[in-house]
C-alpha cells in the first residue's frame, strides 16, 4: 500500500471519528437541556419505561396513575353524557378518561348496565366510540363475561376496555379458563381489551393479602396468557392499609402488572392518607385510582405536600440516598445557593421574632437558636422555594412557631408543588435534654395544616467518648406509641453517629408501617464515617432511608 493511500485512509478515519464525537456531544447537550431550566436547575423530567407502562397510561399519554380521571359506578345515561361532554363544554375541567359500569343482566347476550335507566352496554360503547373515553366493565360471572365479549365484537373502539372479573370471592365462582376459551372462540380483537382481577373485599376482610395469596395471584397471572401491560389487580380502598404489604409483593413479583385502588365512598371507608401511604411506597406508574371526584381532588392536593420526594423528583430506581439536601438553610446566601443549585430538599430552622424575650412577636423567622437574626422571615424563605418548586423541611424549634408557620404554609398551599416536612424533636433521646416541644402540643398544632410529612425525632447529644450512646429500644418504642395511630407519612430523624449501634431498633420501627422512613443527619464534630453510612444503606431498605449529610459522607449508590 502506498504512503499516500495510507495517509488518506488515516485522514478519513480521523474525520469520521471527529464527526461522530460532535454528534454524541450534541445529543448529550440536548439531553442536559431537556433536564434543566435556564438556570441549570433540574426540572424533574419524568423517567418512564414505556415498555412497562400499563396500556391505559400509554393510551392517554400519562406517566402517573393519579392523572387518569375516573367516573366510578356509572348507572345512568346522564352520567355517561357528562363523562363524554365535560371536557368539551368546559375547558377549565379535565375530561374523564375512564368510566366504570356494572353489568346488571346479560340475558340473550345483550348486557344491560345496572341502574334505573336499563342502558344497554352496546349503546354505551357506541357513545364512547366517538369520545376520548375508556371503560371498565365489571362482571360477576362467566355468563356476563361472555355476553360482554359478544357485544365487543360489534363495536370499534380505540380506547381502553377493561373487563373486570372477580377472583378470590367466597360468593362468586369465576372460571378463568372458560373465559379464555370464550374470548378465543368469539375471536374478539384484544388490542384494546385489558383484564382486571378484582379481589373481593370479603376475602381481604377474612384472610388479608398474605404471602400465600401473593403466590396464588402470581401463578394466576402467569397462566392468564395475556399481555402483562394489559393486566391489573384491583382492591378496595378500605382494605389497602392492612393488605398493602402483600399487594406490594404481588407488584414486585410481577413488575409489569399494575394495581387499581377502587372506592366511590372513600370518605366513609378509608382516608386519603391510606391511599397516600400506598402511593408513596410504589412507582407512580404502578397505581391507578378509581375513586370519586371529591376524593380525587383531596388526594391530588395531599399527594403534593405530603408526597414522597422519590416520586416528586422522579428517583428511579427508588433510592432515598439520591435525594440531595441543604441543611440549616437560614440565611439569604445559603437559601440562594440552595435554590439555584442541584439541592432537592431545603431544610431551615424556624422560631418567632423576639423568641423568649419581652418583645416576642407572632412572626416566624429563620433562626436556629434564640437570639439569631438572619434578616429573613419564614414567609420570604418559603416564597423563594416555591419559585423553584423544590421540597422543604421546616425544623420548628419552638412550639410557639408551629401554628404561625403552618398558617403561612396553608395560605400558600395552592402554589406549593413539592413535599413539605414538619420537623420537631418531641422526645428525649440518647444523652438528650428534655424536648422544648411537647409531642401532644406539636401534633395538635399540626392540624393547622395537616397535609405534611411529619418528621418526629429525639433530642440528642454528641457521642464524644461515650461509645454506649445509642437509641435504645425503649426510646424507639416510646416514639411508636405516640405515632402508631397517626395517618400522615412519618420520617424519624436519626443522628448518624448513633445509627449503626441502633439498627435493630430502627429495623423494628420500620417494620411497623410502610409509611415510616428514616432521615439520617449529622452535626459538626460528630464521628461519622462514610463506610458506616454505606453499611446502613445496604442494611436498610434503600427507598426508606434519607441521608441529609455532607456530600463526602453520603453513601455510594450501588
């Protein structure tokens, strides 16, 4: 080969590599730009695996089940017309994505929807065929299911049709194999049909959702021979609190299957915080909420301020050590640094102006100790955080400051998008002094704005040379006795240097509720090592331990 040819080849290869490098650089810059605003702040673009997303979410181009609007228990033509027309006639209201109907009779393969109007399912489907609305059809037996399948052959739909069949019902026997044969024999096109396995409330009340039930449903799903992204499992809201551990196991074992939580009377049978406990403990695309309109509005509100930072900041996989913190953010300089940087949760200390003096006011200010004056009020502080949609942790230093601060939060709640944590040390902990804030008084004052994550801790002191200083089981049990009947999500602040020697106690506490988490913090001169924090992260469930620590002490993501 001539030198000239060789030189030419090298030149062409070099040019090709340069062009390829420039192309990659452009892609990287574009991705970074999508994830940041003009100040370089993370704008929390959602991370969604379309491959695993349920077809209802995919059809309506949503990444969060809370954004699917349902109209449950439809039994009249008026309700159907409302569901179809509401988004068209009133642009200020979002339309219903899904309606739910119950088959009342199915004689002659002509199913009729329950209610006084005697509406035929076929007529309902024809109305929906020209609307951007899907339907969930509840059947009680194989006769009704076959009639529904026959009806579906006579209409063309491009929106989800979810056939809900009963399982684990003491009063109803449904033959899943027969249903599959009927579907095959009738040659029903299944490109828009989904299957919902509705677990009866009576079964949950009698037996709960335990490991054996989870195994049974997992086997059922494997034998269903249906696309997993078109399968849901359904449970009633008033059983979710007691059944969630088992349901979570079902979802974890079958990651492409989603859960529908249903109720039209949640105010009587459950609470928004029952739903929130589940939402905070799962990926947001794993859950759908078939709940009434009033409840849905309340749930959306509480899911903002009392929601999990893992959901709000789209942390995938669910690792709480990925949340970045700003601690003792009590000055303008520290606040500006936190709001403009990559910090996600901003913590600040709150007292009243003139605290413990004859000139005490009712104005909350940012101050860690009595006498601190940083020329920034709490209202100014919260306004700056609202502008950048970050989360906030309110470290309330005196009982006097709780109500005035929460009144400000309540007043601005419609503008708050991220999590709000309300923190107070309410018990005496390892080497600690008597708490300045009585627990009962704090929990009573929280009612000023209860839609928060409660951060309830212990007073502590630096470990120093006392290697025996730790959170005892008695201390942790005392805290549990105070919080066990609370509905809000709760995080327990734990001093980092005393965590390792207290792991057994906190594992016990976390086992009491899936709504509990830990937040690990430290103070100057504490003896904390990164290997200890790495160990704690490996020992405890990654989604349930936050690390409010300097970067050099934060555990390594594995």
